[in-house]
């Protein structure tokens, strides 16, 4: 359930990043996978600096939603046989008008899929950050 971003810029970004990741699949086997939206994508190469010596795979797509993560979870995360997953997602769902219970439901589905893949795999679930008052994702909905 919930929104999928269908803007032209998003479709291009989704395609380009996922095409590159498909080419990198073998290289990224056994990585700690960071998955999410623009906040995750924006970490870019800084992840390797922050976690020296650790194999990192950044699977953030700017603008993505929880439903988008569910659609790509198998190919972009589970296919890598990750040693751990860091998940930060949900703010764009609110921007697109989803209710907080929809976001929670989808996050629970993501966590369930990760647990079913490997019940012993560490998963870090990050809190959604507060947002600017000018956005359609007010702090009251994020809380």
C-alpha cells in the first residue's frame, strides 16, 4: 500500500541507480546495505569513510517511498546476502499524502522480509528525521 513516485525525474533516477547496482551485484555481496531515500543516497562515498574497512552498499534513491523499497528489496538488498541492513525510509510517503499507519505497515513488511531472509542479520531501523514546516510532512505526522 501507499504511494509510488512516478515523476519523470524519479523514474530516471530509479532506473539509472538500479541499473548500476545490477552491474555491481557481485562486488557488493556480503556488504552492509544502507537502503532508503535521499538521506541515504546523500551519504554517498562518505559511508566508506565513516566505516573504514567495512564493505558498504548504498541503496538509497532520492524520493523513494516505503512501497518503492518493498518493490526493490529482493533485487537491491536481499540478493546481496547482506551482513547487516540500515533502513531509513518514510518521509516521502507523508509528502505524497500517505497516512502514518500506511508507512508503519510497509516498514513492518520490510522488516519481516529482512527477518525471513536471515533472522540473525542485524537490522538498524533509523527514525525518520524532522522536516521543514514548508513541506507536506509535518513533524506531528513524523512523530
